[in-house]
């Protein structure tokens, strides 16, 4: 069936390095994607989103890239900090104009001081 | 601004018992969602409300799960009777309109069924 998934379950990076978290999706009709950060014991927190008519979108220290040809999404975090340690989820919005999100399994990012 | 409030934070029950979770969304948010997050997985949508009406409950196991939002503000999610596989974190989220507006999540209720 249709799903949103992640390539790597865990990622360890040195503080100050850049992090790249990848995500594959299978529904070619998906037109809106979101990255969430979830710290232990907390709910998911919105990081950045991107629509299918875009290839790249930048925020503060984060960049999301979308490759529709291979149905791949990535989140780049610049100058990774200890506070970035969390589980990162990509999600696709399948409901037309709504926030009915389908989440992937998540990647755990650990920042080594 | 106050966020989405959920209670209780933790709940442990025996299988076949009943349990209820409560959610108070951000003031003024018309849309409310309940998600189930099993350990090691991403959240899965259970039900979406727009004001006090159900927009989508296609993934809600209706034989044991029920949810209501009677006055279009607070919401409760109930499980009766609970099964071991219901052990999960139940997340409530709300958004202003439900259409291309960011959803804010509460901290969740961690349910353990033994």
C-alpha cells in the first residue's frame, strides 16, 4: 500500500556538522510534505514544509529538498547542535487542504558533543 | 499562547478495562485531530473534527474506540474495552481552520495496557 518511509532509523553526527535525513514516499499524488521534530516525551513539532510545485525550501538552519522524480524528500540541518537531538518524521498531507497527515517511522538524530 | 493540553499524561490499565483521554485545543482552533503513536512508529490519524462534526474517522477502530467533541472545543477519546495492542501514545492536535494551516500537537497521553 501507499506509505511514507525513512531510509535510516538512526543518525549520529558531530556537533557543528551538517545533518541530512532522508525520506522516501510512494504516493506520486502527494502534493504537500512536512518535517516534524519530536523530542522525548513531547508531541511532534513542525519544522518546515514544502509543496510539490517546489524543489527546495529553506528555513532557519534547515533546508528541505524534494525530488519528485524519485519520490524522495530530505531534511538538511546546518551546524547541528545538541538541541537538535530528537526523532525526525516526514509526513505527507493526503487530505485535500487539510492536515490529515501520514507519517513515516522516523529517524533518530543523535548529536555528539 | 497556551498550547494543546492533554490529560492524563500517563495511564496504566488492564486489558478489557475502559479508559478516556481528554484534550483542550488551542483557543479558537476549529479543527481537532486524534493520533495514535505506537512505540517506534510515526503517529497515525484516528479521527478529525471540524468544530463539533466528524470530518474523517475512517481509521478509527469503531468497535472499541469512540470520540466526541460536543461543544466544538474540548474532546474526549475513549477505548472500551482496551486490548494489549492499544498501548501507545495518544496525541491530540489542533489547527485554526484545518485547511493548509499548521497543526499544533499536545504532549500526548501514554497508555499502557497490561
